[in-house]
């Protein structure tokens, strides 16, 4: 059993706050145009900050004081942070997919990936690439639970989305989970929807 660092705990808690995007889209900002306007502006802001944070001394000092403890090593070297990937991934997901599929895909990413990371870090023993079987199964269980709140979508579409989301989370492909999970699960759900309708 490994110990979860303080930075990783904060990172996962912030990751949970990303649920505001699909929940907001579902209940508070139902217009696709409006949610895209918000996510588009946030994407530009986050990408701009990420671009300049290692080039501007005062911006770099702010990151060092408040955020560096929870950034991963590759993020400290100037690559996009997880937060930037979340916002841009959500923007692309909402652009590409129908509303309910986009919301499900973003929920799989926000909850499934977070639980997979926490359980895998603390209880994971069976390694698969750089993840753990225990973490992936825990994330899959949460994704299955999420699907129960969307009875209007075919059970086969929901199950395929949950499974593909966690397979994407498990995959060693070097693309950030925050964009890969919703895009993979959303694509699979769209493909399955064409087969069952």
C-alpha cells in the first residue's frame, strides 16, 4: 500500500471540482452555445497562462507559491497542466458530441478517473502499465453507478461508454487522461448509438 502525497490529494480534490462543467451543462447552462462560449474563453485563458507561466517571472513565482506542490514533473517543465487539459478537453467534447453523451463522457472523466487515481495510488498492487487494476476497477464501478442517472440513454450505450472510459484511463498512450477519456468514451458511445438505433 503506497502513501498518497498532499499534492496528489489536492490534485484529486481539484479534479472533482471539474464536475461543475457537466453538472452546469446538465442543470444550469443548458444551451450548447452558452456553455461553449464559457469553455472557449476559459480554454484561451488557461492556455495563455500555461504558455507564459515559465516565461514571466512574476507569473512563475505565483505558481511556485500556490500550485507547484501539486504539479507533476512534466508540468513544471512548461507543459500544459491538468487544469488546462480539462477545460480544453471539455470544450472539444461539447463541440463534438450530443449533449447527454458529452455530459456522460465528462462525468466519467471527472469521477471515474479521480476514483481510479485515488484507489490505485493507495490500494493498487496489480500494475498494468503505469496504472493499477484495482484503481481501474474502482473507476469502472463509479462509472457504472453514474450511468444509472441517465435511463433515457440505451443501457448498451452507457455501458460501452463506462468501459471505454476506463480502458482509456488504463491505456499507456501518452495523451492526457483529461482529454483522452471523454473523447474515447464519447466516440464509442456515438458509434454504439448508431448500431442500437
